C-alpha cells in the first residue's frame, strides 16, 4: 500500500469541527446546543443577492475568466473605492472563497521552508494553507491582558530570519475580534519595509468594526509592492457558501504569478459570481442594520461573560468573535464536557477551545473563542448555560 | 521589493489561453473565429440542472459540509453504481471542480520532490498542480502513430526511481481522445502494485466514449488502496462554471488526509452543489443524445482533417478532443499566424498548439489539439478554413 505524503500527515485536522460528533450526540439526547463555535452567521443572505442567481437567464453554465468576470471586477473597484482603496480591475483576482486567496498568496510569494510570522491566536486554517504550501508559520504571541493588541516591534524582530518572507495580519481579527489601529498598521509597514517582507492582510471582517474605524493595509503608503489583500464576501453578505473571495495587490509580479495559479484551476464558481456582483449594488445602509445587530450581540455577550466569576473577556472592536479566559483546567476537555456531560434546562453551548488558535504548544488552554452569530435572546440563554456550567465543571480552577 | 516564490516563477502560464489576445484582435477586425481551442462545450446545460438552483428556497447561503452535502454524496453513490463502481458516500469528497480533486490528490499523496509519471501529451494544467505541490512530472511519450496508446511497460519501468509515487492517467484522454482499454488499465495495475504506486485516474470524460466501453480504474481488482479517482461534472453536464468535482477512493488513509485539506478550505460551492445533485437525477437517456452529437462531430472533424494533404489524425475513441499532425514548422507560430495573418471568407480557426501538452521539449511542434465543441456546420467551416490555411501558410513543410 503506497503511503500518503508527509504533508498529508502534517496537515492539521480542523480544531473547530472535531467536537461535532459530541454536539450531534447531545442533540440526539434532546439537548438544545447553542452554536457559538463557528463563523457561520445566522443573518439572512440579502434577498437581492440570492434573487440575482434565481432570476438569471443564461443557457450554458460556462467557465468564467480565470480572474473572475470583468463586470464583477469592475464593480469591485467601486466597492474598494468606498474605503479609499484605489485599485483597477486588473489588480483584482476573484478567488474561490477567501481560502483560495490565502492559498494563492502563499503559493505565489512563499517557497517550501520559507517563514511567515502571524500574531497568535490566529485563524486555525492558516496552518492548513501553510502546510499545503510547505511554509512554516512563526507565531508571535499577543495576549488577552492587552486585549490582543499587536505585540511590540522588538518581538517581531526577534523572530525574523533569512527565511522570513512575510507577515500575515487578520484585521479585524478572527479569533480575537481585535481591531488593529492605524498606528499598529504603520508598525507593520515599518517592519515589512525594513526587512523586505510581504504583508498578507486578511480583511474578511472589514465591515464589522464597532469601536473605531478600519484601516486597510492597502492604505499604507509606500507599500504597494508589499501588501497582498485577501478578501471574501462570506461574512460581509452572510454568503459563506458562495465561495467567492478576492486577492488584491498592486504588485504586478505577484499578480502575474497568482494569475497562473488561477488559470490552472480554470475559474471561480459562476453562479456565485452573479450573487457577488449583485451584492456590490446593495444599498449603502445595508451594513448599518447588520452592524447594529452584531454590536448588540457583542455588548450582551461581553457583559454577561465578564459577570461570570473568574471569567475575563476583553471588548472586541470588530468581527463577530470574542476570546474569553475561563477558570478551567483545559479548554478542550471543557468544551467536550459541555457537550457530553452537561446540560442546563436541557440546553448547552458549543464553544471553540482556545488551543486550536495558538501555534505555541500549551497556550490557549484556559481560553475559548465565542462567535456571536446567534440572536441576543439565544446569546443570553447560552451565557446562562455557560455560567451554570462553570459552577459545576469538575476541572474548575 | 520582496521577490515572489520560485514556484510562482516556475508556474507555467496557460498554453491554451496565451493566444486569446490574438483572437480578440481578429474579432475586432470583423473575422469570425471558430474556437476549437478550449474544452468549453456549446451544449446547453440541462434545464433541470439550472432550474434546481433557480427554484431553490433557502434563506442563508451557508457553508456546506467540507466533504460536500451528504444528500449529494448519497446520490453520487447511485451514479457510480451504474458504472459498477461500488463506493459509499464516505468515500467521496466533493471538490471545487476536478481541478481541486487533482490538487488534493497530489497534496495528500505526494511530497515536494516526489515524481508522478504521466503519459504525454497530457492536460497542460497537471503541470500547474504539480508545480503548486512542488512535485515533478515525469512524462512518458505516447505517439500519434499508435493513436496515443499506452506506452509499453518497459518504458514505464525505465522512468521509475525511488522518488516515483504515482502514475496519472486521463481516460478517455484529454488532449488525445484516446480511450484506454481494460488490458491497458491492467498493465497500469501491474506496475502500480509492483512498485507500490498510486494510480491517479482522471475520468472527466467517462460518458463520452464512442468506440468501445469505458473501463474505470476503480474497477481494477486489488487496487483499492492505490486508485484515486479525480472526477468532475464540468463536461458531463456541460456545467464547467459550476466548479463541482469529486475525489473518490477506498484508501481510508488518503481520505482522512484529503478531508483535512477539504476542511481547511471550508466547503465546495453551495449553489453549484444544488445543480450537481439535480444532474444525477437526469433521465438515463440524457447522454444518448449528447453522445450522438459528439460522435457526429468527431466523425466529420476526423474525416475532413485526414482529407487535407499532409494531415494525419487518428480516430479518437472518447472525450471531445483530437490531436492532429500538420505539415508545419511550428505549431505555436502556426496557431498565432491563423489568428494574426490569415483569413478565409472572413473566417479563421483557433487551435491549441501541441507543444503545450508535452513536457518533453521539442515534442508536439507539428501537432495541434482540436476540441470539437462546435456544431457540425461550424466544424465544417472551420475545417475548410484550416485546409485553406495550410495551402498558404509560409512555414509549410
């Protein structure tokens, strides 16, 4: 029997999905499970977005241009303009989800053995794309005590080796919800220019900023050749299943290289590009209601978390995630216990163990990520469950 | 300015798409261009497939399961059953096009520096996925004189090194249209078992067999742990833009590894999975009409090609491609000349230079690939153009 690859063995399983069988078993027992574990919003996809596909009239579901439909890319230039990001349609390559934008960015810029620095905790799937590209992730730890602010410049410099080719930043951040300030982005610029590094900027949650304004890496002056924007419509329009994202850069050499990867896989999905194009035309006030909803959820989540004895949750400035520190021995054990051995009024809550978001072994053991993708009523119920759980959890510290 | 990766530099540009600007210029001059260069069929996507999406009723465009919707995978087991392929839904991972099935197969089974043997001429994008995975393609040349039959076993054995991890076969073949016989597939089995290799089997054109019956690699006995089927609905239902494929194998270790790559990119496109699921329910006679149409096209194409002095085209047994040998100095120059400097009754033809399908330098210089994705009338016009062109082409041999 032939053996699989090293990288197939090294590839990390999804830390978020491994608890799914326990959740399914809990539901079979009749327990209501509040899913605060995944970034699948409950917000309805805007009707005009779905209707654009449902009312489409073509006869052949053809390949699109490998870079995505020109009409969509043209519209995207207008979308970015609203954030003072000046790009042409030629500087946008439409990808199959933000996932493919990350993969293409790594593939085009990094070789096997190269290193990319990522503040941890970070989106767990960066690990997967790094393994796929045979790239090493060098984590730089940010701490819950500072609300997960950017670590000091000296800490970055300690990590830089001749193999370092880039820094990846997710802003606003998944899993911490931290919104990096303009000053922090300028620090990253300073490091990237000094050490000649790419700055990969994942801005999937651009629209969801509550305390402060989003500052895009694309707006860093003098960084045109360094910044690779990795974008997606998944969260923006609650259209995760569309699988439409974009890689955006002004670096022509990178664009040329990414285009070759895009051609190899032929094209991004055609139905979903119709939806994505319609989404750009949503009225300007579309996000106001959504943002108000998420902000209300955040406020109640963070307030109720901090009221539980021994729990600490910094107030996240953006996205729809919060990291909380719990008085527990082991987040993985706790999250499994919640589903397997606990219920409160026939309800329980599903959380993501903090460990899955750290590359440094041992970190995140007393932290969990909560995605506030449920309505405020359900969030209240979920927090009551969590409070009750922490009163009786055997591994309480 | 940071430099892009070696693999970004090595990544081959699409050999098929590089002539596009010349075709566009020809059209601007008022010349009709017959596109025999790409595998985008003109056959309409079946209405029930498009209607399934247009009549869908969900409110949130959610992520699907990373392996694809269970309902779709269940149906696919029935689809494969019709070809005596016995698989469970757990042995099917739905991918974003056949492209992703190829990439996942390479990633899960092969490490940087590993070698995969592929009979050439071959589908050019295998090169792209190999570069993405840092894998080396070792071509084994099949020849137009034998109609591109499988090279003898000794030729394979000459290429095998300790780094060889697999053989990739496309059956029926793109670009040659060659349909491998059961006996040839048994030869591949013999080699794979003897040398402990994976057999990657791209069967994108399974339905399109005219002379003889398709024999799937999945039906090779004793090869459950070796065979990785890479599949797609793109050609089957004329649904290239859906971007739905599948990786199918009975090797549980490979499935587990591929599943981790699938989880990292979250899910295949949701709209298109609805279309794909509906496609499985098409009436059994759906392919009869399509096959008859392609066969008629093949017959006229091959006949007219062989009537042109100095041209030789073996009769392809499947898919919708033919490779022809032309009396020319250089296929790349000729294909560009057709678009740039030639017209016949205000028409010309776009072909794919043979060189793009060979990994061995210098091969394919007097060959072109023709995709018979136009109706018989247009194919006739196109062949008249080609005949006229060969009468006046300055680089004629």
